[in-house]
């Protein structure tokens, strides 16, 4: 079941996605820095940023692979035929 974050991410074009990736990287840095100072309020936000960033990178890679070559179909098992 796709969630609202996934729908937003798939709607982004490559330039906007790159911008979002940069912003999320900077936010993650700031949150990790604050957490190192003892402010643990950002743990939930950090986890969400990591997941969104992974989704963006996955979609970017899928688009890259989709334009380069079609996805490989899963291999089918060849079983012994009944005689």
C-alpha cells in the first residue's frame, strides 16, 4: 500500500528530487548534531528523513535503469515433467 510520502516522491522530476536529496542530507546532519548534544527530540524525524531519502534514491535508480534497460524478469524454475 503506497503511502503519502511515496506518492509525493514519485511525482518529483529529477531536478526537484536532487534538490530534495540535498535538503534532506543537510537536515539529517543538523538533527544528528543536535542529538549528539543531548537533544533526542529529532529521532522520529531522522528516521523519516532516512526512509524518504532511501525512497528517492530508489526511484532515481529505477528511472535510470528504466531508461537504460528493462528490468530483468525473475527466472522460472524448470521442473521435471511427469511421464
